[in-house]
């Protein structure tokens, strides 16, 4: 079980890290407003990387003779997902603290610009600026930053682990049809 979890966790983590680093370092070129496009690409890359959870749970089921309970499948899926989450969090910490320490400022400016473009009232913009300033202050705390980054990706891994465990559970080994010789 450990080998499967580590193998598929590393595959998933490396895929996500590679895509994420490219996305993070080119975010303003891809989507200067930090809007829908970056969210679609970001969550799409998470889902792509988390397909390794499905394949890892399936490999574990096959290793167990074709049987798998929902609970065991969920455990394997979550452990693979946690490795992936660790890669994501560590990758973001490296990128944020070394290459994008002004990310909060740029994100806040883009958020305020989107609100202004929508014609939101001055009072609502002032409230948003205040909220963004408070968030930026909290985000500079490494523990808060790690927690927020983890909570950004873990729900996706949880959902894919649940779905994988549900789809791949099997109480009895799947029998292969007997091949009869033609007479």
C-alpha cells in the first residue's frame, strides 16, 4: 500500500507542481485580472493531477485481488491526495516568498479594479479595500498562508478521493469469463 500511495502521490504532486509553477509565474500574462481564466486553469490542473488518485486506488484494488471497501479506497485516495497537497503547498510557499511576495498587493489591486469596472459604489469599494488589507496582513503569516493554500486544494482531492472510492469499491473479485473451446 505504501509503495502505491507514494508512487501515485509523487506522480500527482509533480504534475501539479509543474503546471502550477508555470501558471503562478505567468499568472499576470495569462489572466491579469486574476479572474475566471486563472481559476479554470488552476482547478483544471488540480483535477488533472488528482486523476492519479483514481489510478492509485485502482492499482491498490488490483493488488488486493480485485476487492476494495469504500473505506479502504477512501483511505488510499486521501493519502495520495495529501501528498499532492503537500507538493502544492510547498511549491506555493517557494514561489510566494521568493518570486511573488507582492502577490497580495497585485491580487487586491485586480479585485478592486474588477469592482470598479462593475460600477460598485464607493462605500462597497472602501469595504473591499479594508477586507483585502486585513487579508493581506494575515496572508503574510506563514502559518495562515500554508493553511489557506492547503484549503484551496484539499477539497478537490477529497471529492476525487470520495468519487474514486465509490466507483472502484468491489466486495468480490471480478471474475474473468471462462473461455470455452469451440468444438
